[in-house]
C-alpha cells in the first residue's frame, strides 16, 4: 500500500508541474534568430548570384532552416500551434479559462 501512495503523489506532482524549456535552450534559439536576421540579405544575395562556396562559409546557425518554433510562454518545442504561437497545453488551459477570444469548447 505504501508504494501506491508514493506513486500517486509522484503522478500528481508530475501532472501539476508546468512544462518549461531550459533557459539555455531558449537563449540558444534567440541567438539563432538574431543570426538569421543578420545574414538574411547576404544569404539572399549569394543565392541569387549562385555563389554556393560563399554561402557555405556563412555560419551554420544563420540558416532559417535551423530555427525551431517554440511556445512564447514556456519555450516548449513540441505541440506548437502556429496560429496562436503557443503550445497545445497552454492553449488548452487558456481556452478553458476563456483567455483566448473567439475560442470555445466544442459541444455537439
């Protein structure tokens, strides 16, 4: 019986805990976004000229392909909803509280 009580409390805290990305991961993503913005014009120019060698010499993280969509509130990388810019978990919580205008729970 004792081990079930421990398991139950563990699961309860696991469910209640907010899923938040590490600050270092968020910072890395911001750094990538800045690099993409910085080299966007140069990258477009090199692509237009067909200068593939010079394009190869640009920093890896200056490529927009390396950016990853993240939740604006928690930084969660998975379950991201583009239309709202947040993860599905935060979307569900906010929608149930009525914090997102025009979104209601479906009933039929």
